[in-house]
C-alpha cells in the first residue's frame, strides 16, 4: 500500500509541476475570456491538498515559519494589500492562489529529498517540451500563430505550442533548456534518462527558433552560459573564484555596452524602433504614473486599474501591463513589496552559490541559481515575478526551503524508505 501511495505522490508532484509551467493555461481558458475557471480550480485543488497534507504532518508548519519566513513575507504582504486594493475580489483570488502555490512548494519540500525534487523537475521539463512540440507538429493551427488570430495576427507563423503567446511559450521553453542542461550534467533517471536530455534540448532549441522570440533566445543562451561558468568554477580554490568574479565584472560591462550598441545600430539599419519596441517609453510612463501608490502599490493583481489610466493620460499609450516584471510587481505591491521579493531572491542566490561551490546539494543549488538568474534577466522584458500558479515562484520557494534544511535533519519519512523505494522504480531516481 505504501508503494502505491508513493507512486500517487510522484504522479501528483509531476502533474503539479507541469501544470505550474503554464502549458495548459491558454488551452483551458475560454476564448475571449479574461478568467479561466478550470485553471483556477486545478490550481486550488493542488494547493488545498498541499495545505491539508502540511497541517496533517506534525511540526511542519512550525518548521516552515521558522526556517522559511523570507519566502513567506512577500506572500503575506500581497495578501495585506487587500486592505487598500482597487479591486478586492481580484486581489482575494490572486493572493489566495499565490498562497496555495506557495503551500504546494512547501509540500514538495516536505515529501521529497533534494535529489528527488531535482529529478521530478527534470522529468516535468521533459514532459513540457515533448507535449508542446507534439502539438506544434500534430495541430499547427493550435501550436502556431495564425493570420486570423484576433490579437496576434502580426505574429503569424511564430510557434507558440499550447501557450497563448509566442513570448510566454519561448520563455518557458528557454527555462526548460536550462533545466535539461542541468539534468544532463548531474544525471537524471540513470544513463538513458541522462542522455535523453540531449535530443529534448535540441528539440527545445528548435522551438525557440520557431517562436521568433528575442527574449527567449537571450534567456536560452545567456542563462545556460552563466551556469556553465559557475559549474566550471567548482574545482577552483576560493581565491581563484574571487579573482575570476572580479575579472568578469569589467568584461561583463564591456560586453553589455557593446551588445547595446550593436542592438541599436542593427535595429536602426532595419528601420526598427531601438527602444525595445517602445518598452522604454512605457517604463518611464509607469514610473510617473505610480505616483502616491509607489510605496505599497494598488493591490496584488489590481494595481494596473490605477496605473493604466494614469499612463494613458500621460503618454497616450494603452497597454495592459508594464512589459517589465519589476515594474509590474511594483504596480501591485509597491516598491516595498518588490524589495522584499528581490531580497528573498538575492538571499536564495547567495545560499545556492555558496552550496554549489562547496559541493553541498549541488543539484538543488544549481537549480536554484538557474531560477534566480533566469528571473532577474527575464523580468527585464517579461513579467513573472511573484506570480500565482507559476513554476517560477513555486521552484524559488521549494529550492529555498530545501537549501535551508539542516543536512542532518531529514524528515522521518526519508529514513523509512529503503533502496527498493517506489520512486527509484518509477523514474530511475537515485536517492541521496
């Protein structure tokens, strides 16, 4: 019986990770609707199960509150914005979903060891890549933007998989490429599972090119390159690492400035706008439009109802978001809430880097560092900071909780499992 229960937990975890990738969101959203009842229902069921499981486990809540409070504070502040939200119904729904997503992250931490959690993420990534590629090949009308798309006809021919927009699709697939790279380096599911990551990564690269998303191309190249550098630094001495990091600062500045110049000259030569398709104008307008709500925002999920009309009045630009994750979050929870979120991410990045260099929990440390890098780079032109029903926030919290655990303080359930564990039977995992 215990073996079957364990299999059910693994299946639930993989489905939850797959669902949080956002692959099913557009597919389950009714055409022309601004809300997705089925998505909300599935997210709520996943979260509520997690809450019940946590409450049923003695000591779990106390441990979460004492060890993982940096991850809880941004969520609590999002809930607190209900007091001044411009749309209380929306804030209740969004902040509630955020809380349930966070609960699912803590459940994953409670039920799986670091290596198991890493393997589950890799297998969910493989499923995400395979399903999206299959949809593009089998049903191009669904997986590729069409000329008759009401809101995206100008993207006709761009691949989008099961996502509603090519940029959302490209961003998630770019994240999967980073995960698959880690899966190959650390090994997942034995020899065959490890090398399965290679063709799947190639498939993902093909999808990135098909999406024609410049954001995705940047994320799919920059993040894996930086992570490869970090992984190569592990055998070095602390002095050597420090020297390399110091030398990389001026090189990074030169490369960044050169890239900016090349980017601007190329766009001007092509007759294109050199301000990130007008995004910089929007960013400046949002900063002005925030006004008195800049400290605490207009309510989690509801801030744009305040800033949007102000932005239109100031610039004449009508958009639904800031095209920048940092500004979008500031619109909702202010710079105070944004600051808490960024501090949490920086804390996670520091812990992950130290653990990776020391060889402590290297898989989960590399996963966490990848997420932090991806989030900081990706939110410059995208928007997925502190999102509900999101694999980004889910895994940031889960990896933080794993890295905060004392190595010797393993839950009793880990000790009860033997080498004949059902997890290893199903996905070829090697327990830590």
